[in-house]
């Protein structure tokens, strides 16, 4: 028995590629229980009206499909979690929220199957709990994929404050003249936010790397040489964004919009300048070698 436990532990510590491959199907499978459970709740509500009472016979089937598909989502989700790229605290609640959701869905199926014409109030309460848990678990899944601030990023400040988030910072003014363009705040950071942060945020630290701020970028991840100031060729970030697109280490990963040639040139130049946290482009680019490229990138040449 102890040998089996040790063997399982070894597999989970160093999961084979086949398990990680199956885990990648979680985003596909997870939408099935969402649809079936929502359908079951809607049918359950509609069946209270005489006009739709005939739908009542389909309620057990809808709950069964939701429960079975939730079971598959839980299994594939667990396999996906073995990659270790996710925030442990959020992952814990998302994982167990999914398990409880699956069990409650099976419970709803059993209750509606055995007591189809009774226990109306308990059924309603249970359906409400399942619906709330579905939204909560789905929200946590979104946090793991897009970051904990994704949902409320553009919410009004009262809503953000109610959720425990600080008020939105004043957005930087749009650059209208080249002299006001900050090399990090107006060029590098927006690139990271639009092309890289979806995989390198507080909820999903792929490779242990966060790209949400200057401090986090310079801290690096599993690779100590993510950014090597004044040496772009030794910087792992540059290597990843300049690999052939079909390479498994290419960033951003397949399916996401890659950095443009202009953006790659700007990142290389920023690193060669020492990867400063701030500084106007015109002051750093004393040879004016990037003025035309940046003007085009920011759309200043159209003014």
C-alpha cells in the first residue's frame, strides 16, 4: 500500500506529459457543466408555470448531464493543476468549489428523480446554492486564467472598493508628442499588459514569472536571467519572443497575439539601455535611432 502511495506521489510531483496533455482539455470540458447546470436551473424555474409544466420531466436529465460533465471537468481540471503554474490559494478554492458543485449536482439529480412532485422548497434552495456556487467557482477560474483583478479592472470605484480593491489609478495621458513618451510606462509596460499578462499574473504565474509591474519583471521567474540589463542577447525574455513561432518555448504561447517586430525592437533597445524603470525616450535615445519607429508605433506620425 505504501509503495502505491509513493508511486502516485512521484507521478504527481513529476507528472508525465500525457497527464498534462489531458489537463489542457479542461477549458473545453468546463463549459459543458456550466451550460447544463444553467439549463437545469432554468427548466426547474420554468416548470412552476402551468404553461411550461411539461418540461418538468426533463429536470432530472438536465441535472444528470450537468453532474456527469462536472465530473469530467473536475478530473481534467486536476490534471491541468499539476503543471504548477497557478496561485495555490485561488486554485484550492476553485478546485474544491468544483468538487462540491459536482456532488450537489448529483444530489439534485437524485432528489428530482425520486421526489419529482414534492420537496419543492428544498429543491429551490438547493438549486439556488448550486447556481451561486457555479458563479463563485467560475469567477475563481477566471481569476486563475486572467488574474484576480480581471473582472473588476474597469468597474466603477465604489464597486472596486466594495470588493476590497483600491480605486483605479489615474490613467496616463495619451502621448501626443514624442518628448513626453516614457520608455517603460508608455512603451514596455503596455506591451506586457496586452500581450503577456494573461499568462503571467498573480493568479497564473507561468514559469513563476510575473509581468505586472517593473519590480516583478526585474525579479524574474524560474529563470534568473529574464532581464539582463544592457545585454539583450542574454535575456531570456528576448530569447522567448524571438524564437520561431512553432517552437514550444515561444512567447506568447500559441493562440495569443505575438509581439510585433516593432515591439521586439523596442524591448531589445530598452534592455540595452539598462532596462530603466522610467525615462523619456528622447533623453535616452540620444542618437535618435528610434524616433521614427516610436512615432509610428504610437501613431504620432498621423497627427
